[in-house]
C-alpha cells in the first residue's frame, strides 16, 4: 500500500472514531432525557444503535487492514513505518478507552 493510502487509512480511522464518540454522546443525551412515563423531550433516530454498530465494525475492519499492511513489510522506510504503527496504536487506544468491546450489539 502506498504511503498516501496509509495516511488515508489513518484519516479514515480518526474520522470513524469521532463519529463513534458523537453517536455515544447522542445516546448519552437520549438516556439522560428519558423520563419514566413520559414521551422523550428530544426525538432521536431509532437507528442510533445500528449506526454505532456499523461505525464500530467499519473501524475494526479498517484497523485490521492497516495492521495487515504494516506487518507485511510495506514498502516504506522503517521510520515512517514506526510512525504509522504508533499513530494506529494511539487511535485504537482511544477507541478501546470507550469500552465498546463490552457492549452487546443486538
């Protein structure tokens, strides 16, 4: 994979991570606004869980692809390869800190 494609992969992961954070924020707001016996104060898209599951799946798929490419000895310098690996690890750490792997997507 060319250098530009690896850069694009990292950008894609960053964007996906931000989308996941936004979806979690909407979900948290939805839960905080829920009042027993009342209709919701705010109307939310009922597909929130599906959107979150899809974005999480996309992130994991892209991450696996990036690892595969970086571990296959991509045709880039060792310094750049190390930088890509560090950046990928940083992005993944941010995702894993959200603790989505414990979540059960139905």
